[in-house]
C-alpha cells in the first residue's frame, strides 16, 4: 500500500492551521500545507491577514485589567444596587 501525501487542504482546515500557527502550535508540515493553500485561496489569505492584525492589536494594546480586590468591590456594589432596586 502506498500512502499519498495530501498537500491540498480545505478552507476550514486551513483556517484551523492558521489559528494554530498564530499560537505557534502548528507543525512544519501543516505550515507548508497552509502556505500552499494560501497561494490559490483569496478568502483564506484575507482570514490569515485579519487574524494577524487582530493578534498584533491585542499584543500592542495597553489595556490594564482590574485587580481582584477592585473587581470584588464592584461586584458587591452591583449586588447591593440590584437588591435595593428589587425591594
């Protein structure tokens, strides 16, 4: 039995590999198949480009998250306001 090497992949698999590549989880062979797919598929090229822009935006953002104490105080205030409104 001979095994055929499948180089052409469908769009849904290409998008999955694109996501894996973004997080550095794709194998070398998967990246090769993705790049071959991107040569002829305009929709997946656009998906890949948008994915890269989103990753770059999130990486370069200067968003600061609330600390745990602040979140807990906000939660308590909200619960208190809800209780007062319902009574």
